[in-house]
């Protein structure tokens, strides 16, 4: 099982950056891992830039789904580009202009 997982990860490292460069929209989900932070880290480990990985879970996914984030914002105490795990601990969440956390 581990050998197959390693093989799939290596294949992803080969094709993901090329697919993104060709304009393929890469979207994040939690199918392969347990949290979106881990999915973002996995995408970065597989060759996407950290910015592309974050977009796969954020703006690219939002645009693909046709969601308009008017007044929605999430802030963090640290930069998730240096540690995607920070995404599990937002400093504040604002939805439609109302702070909920």
C-alpha cells in the first residue's frame, strides 16, 4: 500500500505542475486527506506553488463553484504560505460583513 501511495504521489508531482501551467483548474478537497490544510500542503508537496495550492482551496474553487464572497474574509495570525497548518486556526471570520468568530 505504501509503495502504491508513493508511486501515486510521484506521478502527481510530475503532472500537477504541468497541468496547472496548461490552465487546468486544480481544486482542493479532503478526499485524499482529513483537512483542507493537509490537502493544501499535499498539493504544494506535489509540485504546485504554495499560492496555487491555496488558490485551489480558495479563489479557484470559489470561482469554479460560482460563489461570490461579498464581504467574506478569514484572517490568520501567521502567513499560511509558510505553514498551511495555520489554516486550522483562523484569527477571525467575517461572513457577509458580520464577524462570526
